[in-house]
């Protein structure tokens, strides 16, 4: 596995977040680490992301939000060396 980290900014009860988490887990499996961050656990994150969740960041760069597209995340992973 590479040293690439894919971060999914999420919140409890968010249907799109669950979809993004599953999509990212599938794409990253064996290729990159996945970190789930509950934005409501920290006021600064809740303020920053508000209704934008889910937000997916690959190697610290935000690449998708809302309805997360598999091709966009896969392309970002490839560019970062994760796939």
C-alpha cells in the first residue's frame, strides 16, 4: 500500500456520506489508507464544511463533494500514486 491517505469528511445521518465512504473504501482497498472525519466532532470543521459533506480529499487535496464520482476519486488516486 502506498502512503497516500484518502480523507472523507462526513457526519452522522448523512446518506450521501455513507455512499461516499463505501465508494472510497472500494477504490482505496489495498492502495491507500482511508480516514473518516466526523465534521461535527470539531466546531472548526463543522463551520468549514457545513452542508458540503461529504467531501473527499486525496493526499490533502479536496477532489469531490456532495455526490462523489468514482472516476474523479480514482483519477486523483492515480495522480497521487495511490493506484
